[in-house]
C-alpha cells in the first residue's frame, strides 16, 4: 500500500489511552455547535497539515491531557473509512503514575479514569469508540502501519 495515498484521505484520530488499567477519558464541553456535546470522549481530533495519524493523535493527547505518549507505547491501531476521510483509532498503555501529571487542556469539562466496562456503561459515552475499543480487546488484528522501530 502506498503510504502517500493512505495519508491523503486521513481526517482524524482517537486514542484509547490506558493509564494503568483504566482509560483516560474527557467529558466534552456542553456546547450545541460541537459533535457529541457533554459526552465522555477519548483524546484525539482532527489532522493538522501533513501529520500522520499517529502524529495527530499524539499531538492531540498532549494538547488535551498534557501527556506526551511515547510512540512505542501505542500497541494497536485500526483505520475506519468515512466518505470525507479515514479516521484512525489507536490504543496505548502508560504507567498509572502518569495520572498524576494529567492536566486538562482548553477543551472539555473534566477528565477521569474509567475501566472499559465503566466507559461502555456510561449513558453518555461515544458508542463508536466503545465499539472500537471492544474490537481491540477481542483480539481483532489492527492495520497499524506507522509502528516505530523498537528502541
């Protein structure tokens, strides 16, 4: 697959970030002009410039939660096609001590740590992200093509 063609249709990315055994999630602002207002979301967002899906999600995670996730912590990724551009969903794991460094950026009402089951059970979760997390947890292979070399 030609990576340049792959990147051309890329729109945005989300990250299921496990801090220890729980997911770092963000309660979105309650504004009617944004997608999924007042819903529990995962870090991520839209592509800027020519960044790759992985670069996008790592930048967005830093902007939203003040966490610099090492690319080698990303263990899974999958592309989801949409008419206006592909969306990526990634999974990464960081040490639970990272929770002490999380600081909410300028988007969102608050953040929290939830188990995958707690997240799925929230009445205001974003169902497609819960479903994508279930795909990963079920053992379905991803198609993550940007995996950096091990250090």
